[in-house]
């Protein structure tokens, strides 16, 4: 009489309740025991807290990483990707690519905060070794999840490696949705990826000027992935996001998941910026000469005194130069903003 009961018990625990991976992750922020399960178009592997790998039944030539919640309070993309996962698990989307979903910082998400101790998105490419605590361990675990995922692709098949790290910004933006393109040595940018981003509703592209310790740079530099930090608008609490704002991205991700196809659109409306300088907070007296609610990509006149402290000042070099990610509420030595300059699409080298 015991065995049927036991079997039923095991089957019940080896699923994601209601196919709601987000709820399961938030309810188990410290530990999720690994398990495997079947869904209509493949096999799923919960590999740990917030780490879900979905392998399609059919052979796949694309290995796609979707990471969300690397900043815990950036809930919109978490809800978007959770809905896509639900659609896959309940059979509304038939999966044709390999997929790794990462909910980056569930502990911070439960606290509705950007991070607990250290900004997780500064800890990759081994930078976690310089820190202690939860976020350092998490960065190490997330790197391992990506390494394992890309190396588990079937031998022989050529794999396109993709990683879209989805965020929302602290502040409003003159270009609501934009991506950070990781620094590439040869300054040659991928046309297919840019056209995919255009089709996904991305308004602007920021070309990085140096290597960093962000998650997307890690996947690009260590694994040769096409990888982007994708900013999708302003932070809202769970349940207060209007997911229709992400409709274009949802459509293009659905197409990618279901058909392995990268939607393509004209890049003519997309604005391109290169990064000129990092503004670095060099003293407790460091201030930015802007209103607290200034939008990302706000442009300035040449000579404007944009940042100053008892040790330094920064004057705008050329009219039209703009600021992105201004933030002085951080430790000395960290980035208080990026200075960027528009460039013409025609001036980019594409392949
Ligand atoms: Zn973020």
C-alpha cells in the first residue's frame, strides 16, 4: 500500500508548481534541489535556485541564455520571461532552441532591492573573487551555469550562442529601450543581431569602449556569444509592469524560441552611440551637475560642467554628448555615469 503513495509523492514534487518558475524561485531563494522533468516539446532541468535549462526534443543549432533579475528589483523582464517559460512548459510554445533561463538575484528580488551587498552586474569574469558574500557566490554560480550550458550542446552541431541579459533602468530615458553592445576588439558589429534588436523594439545601441565585469561581457568574452545588456524601460514593482510595453520583444523572443529564427527589421530608426568616458566618483564631494530625475541620453552643450568634486571636474567635450546611467549613490571608485556620443549607422563596420 505504501508504494503507490510514494510514487505519487515523487511525481508531484518533480514538477514546477503551475509551471511558475518565478514563484518557485522566490519561494526557494536559498536552495532549490536539482531535478529533471518532461514538458511537451522537451526535457527540463532545474539546476539550482533560479537556474532552469530546457532542452528541446529536436536538434537545435541555437543555445540561448535569457537572464533576468540580475538586479533584483527589475521585475518587468522577470515577469516577461516567466510567461515565456510558462508557455513552453504548458505546450503553447513548442521549443526549438536550447534555452537557459537565469533569475539572477532572487534574494534581492524578494527584498525588492537592486542588490543586497554588491552590485551583481559588476562581479563577472572572475571579479567575484575580490568580494565575499551572497552576490559573489551567485556570480560564480551563474558563470558556471552558462559554461555548463554552452558546453552541453551536442557535439558536431555548429551552435550559435546567444545571451540577452534583460534589465530595466533606474531612471527614464530619451530612448526607452536600448542595449549595451559589449566592447569588441575589432569594432566590427553583427548586423543580424542589430536587426534582431531593431525588430524587438530596441531604440538605441550603446557601443562599449572597454572590457567590463558585466554579465553580458562575460558571455561575449569567455564564450564567444552574441551577448547584450538589454534595458527595457523603467523599474516597477512586481505586478505593476505593463507587459504590453515589451510586446515587440515578446514577439521576437517567441519566434526565436519556437522557430529558431531571428526576426529582422530595418535599423534606420535605431540610434547608435559610442561611449567616450566613464565618470568615476573620485571623492565624497563628487557631484553631477544635473537634476536628480534627468533622463538617460540627455544631451549637453560643449563646456557644460557636468561633474565636479574637490579633486576633479568634467566638462562636456562636444555639443550633443549625452549622459547615461548617472548615479552618485555608490562607493568611491565606482562608475557615476557614462558619457556617450551619437554616431551614424553608416559609420559602423558590420558583418
Ligand atoms: Zn539592471
